[in-house]
């Protein structure tokens, strides 16, 4: 009986995750690879949008194990969009970038 209950809980959890992943306003991605000298890297990110605004975060880990992250947001209204992104390097240093675009 315990095994059946465990299987039911696992199946329900899987369906809940699948339902969340199918949300049209959210996304997630991941990838990895091997560089020309055999070093491994990996990356993952996720984001979502609602009401003209989007936010996202990404993480990149290089061959030496150092990690860089990016967190950003963008909002649009009336043909103009603006956004900010903050990058944090492996030693904690940060860079903030802002941008804006508009239609003529």
C-alpha cells in the first residue's frame, strides 16, 4: 500500500510540474557543453512575463567552476520599453546595465 501511495504522489507531483512548465508566460532553459580544451560549462535560466513586464535570471558556470549570474527586468508601455540587468561575477563584483527603446 505504501508503494502505491508513493507512486500516486510522484505522479501527481510530475503532473503539477508539467502544468507549471506549460504556462505560456513562463520559461526555463538549461544547457552545457565542452570547450576546445576539454573544459565543461553549464548554464540555466528562467523568466516570466505579466502585464507588460518581464523578469529573468540566468546562471553560467565556466570550466574552472566560477559562476556569473544575471538578473533583469523589462517593462513596455505605449511603444516604449525599458529595462535593467545586474550581472554578478565570480568574486561578487557587479555591473548594472540599463536600456530603453521606443518606436517612431
